[in-house]
């Protein structure tokens, strides 16, 4: 038995309304279940319940055992003073409010229909592969219901990503240009170097980017040095030495502290080497000093692609690392990489900026993301085998949110798919 089943039963009025009574045999009639609270405090606000003929309005708290009231120290929490009914699976102890008054208790296990418990057990044991409990039924879901759920899931995903962005906004004292740079640095680092690039970008005052972005050599020197790529004492490559000398001048000018940490190369394809990504990032800002203002404009996907059509300095045309010549190849940002920037940087930042300004742009962002190709990974591949097929990045992002925060955590009764399946014919 899980507490979320109790929430589901209460929220959807699955109890036999004409038979309910408290553990003291007082008749109970639920007038309104109230509003579910998913944050701290009682589980349902503003419920309306008649107990032994007396109408009560207030909050409802739920636990597997009534003794959990004391385990969670609710007896000392004034937020629970207005609890009018304690709904539990098993009543194992009498519960009192902070003022000493007894709280009426409804023991659910005496009233839950056996058919509902059997359907719940079947749902939770339904997975063939361990991927999701509803995988046998997912492909048969009503398309309208699934589409509206995908919309809500994607907004949830954006809200989760917003936590980092608003934290960065606070740390940069509301400098949106600086926030954009930090996010871009993180995503130019990809999965392997993303955390390191994020930390280094946070340590770099964006004012120094503004002061050097009109000179490609200076900006590259600043970024290569700050991101730990100019620490090789035995390197004799002329271009490397020029960058190192320029960084020494800039570090002294700006009062930058030297770092001996450096990014990873191991396990990366050459196109993703930090040397290439740092040069691309520098040239992106060389071409667009006011990058945030440009990207926040009412631009479509084609305009976004145009902005990010950047490459590297000529040195990298035939290099992937300092001092080692390679066959000449294009080092421009690929469309696939730009798509990742749109998904992980541009759209979340537009979402946060709009919310900060008091605007609603959800539909515009979903429309933009619907033009981007879906992500390719094992989770999306599995959903595609279940059906329907994922068409674009909006749907793939929504499905990643569904799997990571619902399926993998067995939160079936907080999911529209799970609640729909459990509600069928009950």
C-alpha cells in the first residue's frame, strides 16, 4: 500500500459515500474533497465534511498509519491545527491536535472497493520490461488526453530547468546576458565537461567578456586560459604561446586567479573537444556582442540557426588540439548541436525571461520546439516502440519528463495515464 493511492481514492471520490464512518462510529459525509496540496502542509486544503451531523470546513491529512502523525511531528506544527479529518489506511493510535483536541479518523481499508485494489495491483505489476507500469496500454491512450498531458509535462520540465536559471540570475545580480553566457558555456561543455564549464563560467565576470568580445584573439585567449586549456608548460606551438601570452596580460589586467584544473578530452569525439567548443563560443560572441537581446526577439527557428552559424578561428581548421596538425575540416556548429542549444538553453531562458517580465509565451515556445527534431536516446526509442511515435523535440522533452519524474519513480497515480487506467470502469 502506498500513500498516493489514498490520495487518488480521496481525490476521485472512490469511497462509498453512504457507508463512511470514523473509527468512533460517527457517520461521515464528504461534501467536497478540497484541493490537493503537493507542497508542505496538509494533503488537501478547504475540504468540506459532515461528521456525525456537524458540518466541518478545513483541511484533510493522510497517512498509511495514524501514528505517522507523530512520526512527522504534526502535533507541534500549527499548519495542522485546522485538520478536520485524518484519513489513514490503518488506525493504530489516537491522534490529537496541538491544542489537545482529538482529530476524527477515517480508516480507509474498511471502505475501499476490492475491485479498485486489484486494478491498482495489476497496474503496478504491469511492466513487461521494467520501463513503465502502463507500457501495455500506453499506445492505446486517447490522443487528446495524451496531447494535453504532454503539454503539461513539458511546462513542468521548463519549470524544473528554471530553478538553475533563476539561481544564476540571482548570482549575477539580474544580468540576463551573463546568465545566457553561463548556460551556453555549460551546454557547449556537453555531458562530459558541462559541470566543469558551468563552474568556470560562474567564476568569470561577464564584464570581461563585454570588454574583449570585439577582439577575437583576446576573447579566445581569455576563455582558453580561464577554462584551463593554457596550462601545458612544454607546448611549443606558436599559436598556443600567443594565446598564453595574451591570457597572462588579461589575467593581470582583470585580476583573474589561475586554475590548474582542466576539462576532459577522453571519451569525446574530436568535434566535441573543449578546444573546439571554446573557440566556437568565443566566435559566437565576437559575431554577436548583444547575443541575449538578439535571441530574446521574436525569431523563428531559421533565424536562430542563422545566429548560431558560427565556427572557429582559422587555426582550428586543421587542428583539434594544440600543436597536432589534422586533416582540414569544417568546425562550424552542426544543426544537431544547435538543436540541443535551442532545447537546453534558448527555450528555457525565453521561458524564464517571459515569466520574469510577467508574460506568457508557453504556446510560442512549444511551437518553436515543435520545429526541432526529436532527441534520440533509449528512453525516446522505448516510448516509440509503445506508440505513438515521437514527432519532435517538444514531444521528446515531454516524454523525458514523464519517464524521469513519473515512470521511473512509480508515480502512476500522479500521472494522467495512470489515473485514466485506474479510473476506467471503476
